[in-house]
């Protein structure tokens, strides 16, 4: 099977970061929010996208 080195490296970084917090999502969230408060210019907020309604094909 083909492996993408960038994807693999990203997964390893993500796993190491999560392991620092024993994979506790609340602790990870708090850390990310703390980082955001310390350097708000590193984080961007985008407005939510509106879902696109795709009409269903008619079945005859």
C-alpha cells in the first residue's frame, strides 16, 4: 500500500500532541484555547458555510 510521507508525519505529530494530554479531548481543547489567547494572530476564524441543497434526481 502507498504511504504519503506528509500524511504520516502529520499523524505522528497529532498523536504526540494528543499523548501529552492522555488523549483527553477537554484538556486538548483547553490547551488550544490557551494558545489562541496567547497569540490570536496565529488563528483565524471563518464564517460558517451555508449548506448547499442539491436536488434529488427523480426516479421513474
